[in-house]
C-alpha cells in the first residue's frame, strides 16, 4: 500500500500535492519577480511591520527585547529601522 501511495504522489501535479498555499505563493512569486525595486521595498516594509506586530503580540521574549530597546511595533516602519 505504501508503494501505491508513492506512485500516486509522483503522478500528482505539484499544486495538488502541496495544496492551495503552494499555488498561491507560486503565483505571487511569479508576479513579484517582475516588480520594480520600489515596489519590493514597500512589500518588504509591509511584511516586516506584520511580523513585528505578531512577535509583539504573541512572543513574550520578543516583546521584552523590544521594551528593553525602548521600541514598540509602531517604531519599526521599514527595513532601515
């Protein structure tokens, strides 16, 4: 039975095998690779702010690090901060 599963997986298209998240990210990356540098910087800043907010809200260790540095998520706006 394991062998049959392996055979079926080899014939399955990658987006089916890996699920909808794979297809979503693949599509995004295909578009993003043609973005001008300024658009990439804007996207990076948005993602950074989202990650920093998540760390602040969900990870006590990061929240403490930010506090010790005198920072809040609002202080970090782009990759240069």
